[in-house]
């Protein structure tokens, strides 16, 4: 879907959940456009992302990742995607190793973090303790 610059809503501070959802939808459409974006559209996208982030911080949507460890992130991902711990075996190794990691008896290695990032697209910074 080609979107002309004049078709996009003007940038303004996001004040409601409806405006927030519309902004998220717009950013998804723009990101799906890929390399077709012009410089003006990239600037628009960057400002829109800043406005979304500001709204998330003010509304309590943004998670404070400084207090979250890799196990909490993995548990959240598994829960949200209706997966079990055994889904981690291909990335982490045998079930006993998965258990050690999930019970916080062993830290993730860099290789395991890379595998999780590639498989689940979880940002690396959330997996490094």
C-alpha cells in the first residue's frame, strides 16, 4: 500500500488510547513499506516513534527493563505465545540446561542469547543480565 506524505495525519502529541493505537497502526504500515520510504517519510516515522514512546512512558505502557532479567523476559514470551519451556531446547540445549537457566541457576551464554534472538526476535539487550 503506497502512502503519500499528504495522506498521513499531521504529527501531534498522542493523548488517548485510540490515538495511540492509530499511531501504532500507521507506524506498522510505514515499516511494511520498506525501502520505498523517502527521506521525509523516514523523518515522519522517527518523530511518530518518539511521540509513541512519550505516550507509553506517561501511560505506564513502557516496561522498565532495568528491573527485568532474561528469565522474566523468556517466561513472558513463552506465556504470551502459549509455549512451554521445552520450546527453548533448540536454542538452549538439553532440558536439564533449560531448567537450570529458567530456575536462575545458570546464566545464558552469548551463543544462547544469539539463538533466542534469531528464533524469537527478542531484543538482545533484554536477554543480557
